[in-house]
C-alpha cells in the first residue's frame, strides 16, 4: 500500500507580539526584589566597562558643571511622579532608542546562562569554605560519630545512617530500602550492623532524639534524657513516657477524657505531663543547625506626615548605587577617530548601560506609582490596622495607572514596604473581598483578622465550632459560607474546636 505526500502553500495573516531580550530584561528588573537587583547591578558593574557609579552622587556631592551632560543617564534622576503612561509602551520606546544593545554578551539571557554555568562552581566553593560554626547537620553528627568506640563495620553502618538523616534529624527511610541501596553499591552493610549503629548513635549524639525512626521514638529518647538529669522529677517523666508510648494519638487529638478513662491519671496529671512535653522537640536536628535567614530589605519607606495628615512614600535607595554612563567611554564610542572595532565594542557597552539605567528608573517609577494608589485606597489599614483593609484588585490599579495588569503584578512581586505598622509585603494590599451588611467593602484579609479575633475571645472550655464562627461573623455583618471559614482557619493555622478545647 503506497503512501502519498502532497505539498501545499497557504497564505495568511497573523499578528504576534515578540518581546526582545532587552524588553524581557526590563521586565525582569521590574520584578526583582531589591537584593537581587543589587546583585545584578554588581554583576553589570564588573562586566560592562561603560557603566560606573557616580561617585559625586554616592558621596552626596554635586557634580562639577563640566561633568553634567544632557544625554547622561543617572539612576534616580528620572521623573518619579509619572503620568500613568503605558509602561510597555515605554519599554518599546527604549527598545527603539537602544536597538544596538540587542542580543549581546550583556543581554538578560546571556547573563542568566553565565550565572547558571557558574552555579555549580560557586556551590562547591561555598561547601569547601564552610567554617566549623556553619557545619550542616550531617557534618556535625559525623563529627560526634567519629568518637564512637565501635568496630569498623559498625562505624561504616553508622555513616550510612547519618547520610539518611532528614532535616529534622530522623531516619525516615526504612532499613530495608537502605539495605537494598547499599547492596547495589556493594558496601556489604548488614541489618545487624545498622541496628547496632542505630543504638550507639541514639545514645551518643546530642541533642537526644536524633537518629530515631519515628516521632514516637524520637520523643521517648528525649524523655529518657530528661529523666536522667539531676533534679528532675523521674515519676513525672514516667507519666510522660507512658502517655507517649500508649496514648500519643489521643494526646495529639486532645482527647484527654479518653486518656483519663484508660489510665489511673486525672485530667490535672495529664495536663502536667503535657506541660513537661513542651520541653521536647519534634525536630531535634534543627536545634543544632543555624539557619541563615536573609534579612528583608524594603523597596519603599512610608512615613506619616502629621502636618498634612498624609502618608508619604519614598524609595529606599540605600542598596542601589547611583549609576551613570561613563562620559569618557560614551565620547570614545562617538569619536570617529577611534578604530571601528573599539567603537562597536564601546557602543554595545554604552547601549547596555543606558538600558540598565532606564530599566531601573522605570522600576522605581512603577513601584512608586503603585504605592501611591495603595496609600490612597488603603488609608484605613495605615490608620487602624488589618481589620480596615479594603478590597483592591490589581486590575483596578492597572486601569487607574493606564498600564497592563502584568506591570502591576511585577511591580509588587517580592517588594516590601516599611511602614509605621512594620515591614509588610506590598502584595498584602491587593486582594478581593466582600460587602458587609452595612454596605461596606471588606477585604478577605480583614475577614481573616476578624475570624482570629473571634477565636481569641472565645471561652477555651467551650470553643466555637465552624458553624458558630459563621454565626459570629454574621452578627458582625459578614456573610460567608462554613467552607470558607474552614479554609481561612486552616490557612491561619487555627486548629478545629476539639483541638482548641481546654479541660
């Protein structure tokens, strides 16, 4: 049976929007948190000969008159008031103005590729330079294990177990799976050696509870450690041990009357044992690792002006240095007396420098314009707190500014704002909401705050069920479904009524 092929030609019109690498780069910069932008600027300062820090502005001095050029672009010198023009149109204008900067070694894609290419080496360098104070959990436990008085075979088995510790310090991989993997690797570790190594590990390493196979075993190991300490009430710890061994699920579910009925303990004794259990940790491994949490750096600072009764916003420019195009290299790029290859190289660098500075200024303008809308629409939050937060969809802000909604989304993405009420994410102010019975618009965040207030004010011995919370909200003018209450309660980490009940 033959197969035939037929060639056809069709003509048609289609319209596509294609973003250049430079436009993509500008949108990336708009979306970057300020610390990532700072890293990006450091990279560009190292790689672009035509980009430099304006030392006069950095030191607070005014540049000499001869050094000020009309065409010079400086970060922070653009009009931050903004007229609401479409930011994507501005990107297109930038593209037309600096078209010579397309697709070169300093483009966004090239920069990202270079960064990825160096990622592995940087990680290896960081691991090689870890100091003793920065040892991870496995390294710390291996150090302790090196003092174990065991045979070489058991020492090797112990290292296998340590390699299988999770971040909490527990071994959550079944021994069978560990043995199967070791047999594939040809290590020859046996089940007996793993068991012996586990026993020694659990008795040797600190803090206690590490190398347990289950949460229950982890807690019991810690109980034994506390019981053996001088001055501790061993009888009280015996009760804790018995409750964990035989009634852990009932404890978790707050079923204290069931435990009292099944044991000789009364409610007060059970509550006393639970109080001691607060000394125990579900994640002992995390107690020995210093988790470095990077500080949050705000993009915008908002302060209250009592004379005008207004909240005013300003960019926090402590991280971003004042940038400019090097006048020397800009002049060389335009000098026909310089050889063509050098001029071409300098033109690319000058174009990239201008584009970066324009992109940063565009980022500043966009963020400030969005923040200004927030200050106007969310005045209640700044005066009264979370309960006064209003619905503010991004589409509404985009319409007010005359920009695409994606621009608003990028402008608030991973941006933080320092306010008289603390440092908060800018995205916090954008959400939908509901209308109260009095006709007032209320954001979902405000509803959550009201729900938290209701739970905080309840009688702990008779906590509100979800239906009761629905009724309490209804009395305050907010009509929402029970399933919504359950969803918000779970999002806020509020347990159900049976777990909130105290005896």
